[in-house]
C-alpha cells in the first residue's frame, strides 16, 4: 500500500515541505496528482533512491537579487531532503558574445556565490557543466529527436534573436534549451528549482524526455539486448525522467529597479536596474535611492497600477524575513522617502554574511577548485550512467 502511494505520489509535496520548513512556499509547474498520497510522500523515488534536484546559473554578468531570490536561495533549503546537483552552466554562457579572458574567473565566482549563499559542498554536488562532457554529447543526441519548430517557439530565443538580428544570432542560441534539457535529464532530476522565466524551458525538457521515451524507450529498448542496461537497470520503460519545475510563489520574478514591469536582468545595460549580490552597501543604498517609484501616497502589494511598489515590497519582505502581513502593517502608510532606507538596509543586512563568506572563499582558490573537482567526479559518474542508457536505447555501439 505504502509502495503504491509512493509510486502515485509526485515529488512535489515533499519539496513543498522542505521549502516551507525554510520559510519558503513552492509552486510547481505540473499539476499535483495523488491528493492524500502526495501529502504522505517522502522525498524518495519509487526506485528507493532519494529524489534528485538539479539547477544551474550562467556565468554571465554579475549575479543579482533575482538570481538569488528566484533560484539559489531555494536550492539551499532543498539540500537536507534531496540529492542536490548544482552546476555553473559555462557552455550556456557561450551562446552569446562573451569575453574569453573573463569566463574562467566568472565561472569560479558563480561557484563561490553558490557556496557563500549556503550551498554545502558536503551535501550537494557542485560542479562546472563543461567538466562533464556528457552534457554536450547528450545535447547532440537530443538534438536529433527535437523538432526545430519546438525551439522556434521559445520566448527567450525569440526575444534574444530579435535583439541580435540574424547575423549575430548563433545556432547555439537556438539550441540552448536542448542543452538545458540535457543538463537536467542526464541526472534523471525529479525537481528543478528555477525562476518563472525558465518555466517554458522546463516544459520543453519534459516534451523532449517524453518524445525520446516514446521513440526509443519501452518495448523498443527492451528489444535492444539481454542483461541489464549500462546503468545496471533493466531495459524497458522510460529512459529519461521528465522533471518538474519548482518555482517559488514569491521572488520567482524580481523586477527591474528602473521599470517594475520588466524583469531584473544581467543583460540590462543600465547597472542601476539591478541589485547585484556583490554590490557594496553604498552602491545598494544609491541604487535604491534612485529606483523608479510613483507619486501615489502609501505603498501596496496588490495594486496592478503600482508594479514598482509590489516589487520593492516583495524584495523587502524576502530580505527582512518578515511575513507579508508584518510588512503591510509596517510599510503601507509610509512615504517612498521613508521606505527606501528601510529597504536598502534590509538588502545590505541580508547580503552581508553572503558577501563575507564570498570574500573568504575567493581568498582560497585551492579550496574552491577542490570542491569543483570533487563535484565533477561525482557528476561524471551519475551522468555516464544515463548517457550509457541513452546510447544503448539509440542502438549505438557500446
Ligand atoms: P540564468 O543564469 O539566466 O538565471 C539563473 C536563475 O535565476 C533565475 N532568475 C530570476 N528569478 C527571479 N527573478 C529574476 N529577475 C530572475 N532572473 C533570473 C532564473 O529563472 C534561473 O533559475 N537557462 C538557465 C540556466 C540553466 C539551467 C539549466 C537552469 C542551464 N541549464 C538546468 C536549471 C537547470 C538560465 O539562463 O538561467
């Protein structure tokens, strides 16, 4: 009976519990099935292994509060319950123009920020994507079963390629979501904690997994040989696990400081549009002082005409750790000039321990390189098993 409940239960209930223990509530992209069974489910797959979580950030530009509140902060809370894999996706950083002399430094810096934010290398596998060659190989294999029409529909691709124009838009940019699918599917990840802007990429990942399984899994795979598959499991059934997106209800879309209707982004040429994780206290105070506001009295979370107020109150809530009700009670009758110093102080204080730990970590590159070498070794081992099964299902020579 318990076995049946486990098989029916999605991993979402346990993820919600893990995040809510840390004061975060999660929303997942897929429908929650299973009802009571889901509530009973532990963070364990039917196979008996701990459920797996994977996510990553590109080493491009400075990481900002959106990357942190939408993704990295939530990763930390998942480490207690899940088998967590966090990678720095340097291959993705090559899909747009980049500065070669900066890439290795930026890659280490992002890894150091993961650790500084609370990712614990003894509980999570922290690694650099390009150190696991299976990512590129699986991306190629998945390319060959992904209709190009699926990629043409990706919103991020449409926006970025429109900005770049045909001459500058690389094949890599179009193919970016297939590489992202490979990152996730290689680890048979159950959950992928990301911000709202990655929802469509997660849906595509599920579609790619489904298509691969339909074409090459099940009976077709069973017929590929006697004995176990390269991973050690029996052939047949699905080769790749379709993952669920884990998107927090607050912080999943942190907006720009200069426009409450557009997303805070690394690529905005206006530095003043974002709060970077490594900004000094003075810079944070100045950016907050200059950020866009409106002329209405008081502050409100809910007024659709006041996107800046909703965004800045949400940032304040998440950085101060107060409940929404407490923030409303404290701030709703304040003037902007009274609220802004409070906001700046909450952000500075929230980031202070992260920045101190970052300074320690980057003063000892040997430690960080050791963490990444160990992470790559573990990630390679897990990835090799899935890649072996994929090659096997495709009928490639062992
Ligand atoms: P990237 O590097 O653009 O962003 C990293 C994470 O930050 C989230 N994010 C935000 N969240 C809230 N508000 C914002 N303004 C904001 N901006 C960014 C993103 O949703 C993301 O979770 N494609 C991914 C990287 C990637 C990946 C993966 C993620 C590659 N392979 C596998 C998960 C699993 C990206 O470009 O993220």
